[in-house]
């Protein structure tokens, strides 16, 4: 019962709507790891106009699964995420663009913790995860698609 899946989905956070994809491989009954990529975009407005922000994240996730908590079709897990975020922003509206951006820019290497679960119903496996501690902070949901 090894996971060899692609997790895809959407989410919600304070920094826009995350879109993510993760390639996950089981290492044993309790541990799986994978590569993750995410994208999010949001606008930040002020009295003088609006900035458009975009974040692209690339990194790795490790999950510890708890099969003793509930049998299949459930899968509960917790773990860590290590992601590098590239950040870009541009002036998109309002009066003349300010000389420089004075808001809160966050990017670079970040680590976060997460908890989540899966539920399999017939041929569909639903995936959900809550993450805290970085730009990934928020809630994601989607599908786990088997590669086998």
C-alpha cells in the first residue's frame, strides 16, 4: 500500500489563492516524501494604488503517516515542508507609481509544519492539508492521483 501519487489542488491563504502540485513517494508504511511546487498571486492596495505580487515556490515535503489512527480509506499525516519562494511584484494601478515598494516582501527559503489527511471513495482520493509557519500557511485541498 505504498503511495506513488501526484497531489494537485487549490487553497486559501492570506497571500492569495495557492495552486500546488506534489509528487509523493512512499519510503515505508509510515514515511513518504515528495517534491512540491506552488504558485500564488495577490494584490495589495493602498491609498495611492495597487501592487501585484506573485510567488513561485519549489521545495520538498516529508509526511509521517498514522495508519494506526484509522484504517483505510482514511490516511492521516503530519510533517515538514521546506520551500524556496521567488517573489516578484509590480505596480498595476492608481496614481503615479511610488519610487519604491514599502510593503512587506517575504521570499527565500522557508520551513513550515503541516497536518493533513486523505479519504478514498471508490476511485477518488480527496486530499487536504493545513500548513503553518511560512508563505505556505493556510489550507489546501485537492486530489491524490495514483501513478500506478
